[in-house]
């Protein structure tokens, strides 16, 4: 895995970090679903969509926020305050910004090589955020 130091990772825009973090987060969701149960692809897709949608990710922010370091909280806030988001019809602006914040954090952690922290936060989300 390619990694950057924190200074270089912070040079990326929050939306660029969110672009990467979206893929990191979705892969974790898909992996967990496949490893949890062998089910038809249609069911896997439906379950994945529930966990990657903005409303779910917004709830995830509530769950992990108290556990974040100052550095992680700053990255989360950068993502939440990023401009240029076009909000899909299936979401509201607050949820969508919070979901972008979560994806920004996951992208940042990925770029800085903090895979253990990504898994730790993802596990907390998986087991503590209700569908």
C-alpha cells in the first residue's frame, strides 16, 4: 500500500480524500457482508447500499466522534465543511456533509497507512450503528 506522511496527506482537498475514502469504506462493507454470510448477490447489494448511504454514515459519525483523536476530528471537520457537494435526492444536506466527513477521514487514514485504525473505526461502526 502506498502511504504519505500526514503533512502531504493534508495537502489533498477534503473532497479528494472523500473520493478515496468512499471506495475504502465501501470495500470494507462488501468484505464484511461476504464474510458474514453467503447470500445471493441481490441481497448483498441491498445490504451494502443500506450501509453506504448518507443517512447510515451520518449516524456512524455520531458513534465514532467521541473516540477520535484531535487530528482525526480535524480531518472529519474539514470533510464536513467541504464545499462543492451536490446532494442526492435520497439524502438531506446535513446527512450528506456528515457522510462526506466520514469518507474524508477514511481516505486520510488510508493515505497515511493507518489501516489498523480504519478497521478499528469500521468495527465500531459495524457493531454500533443500527440500520
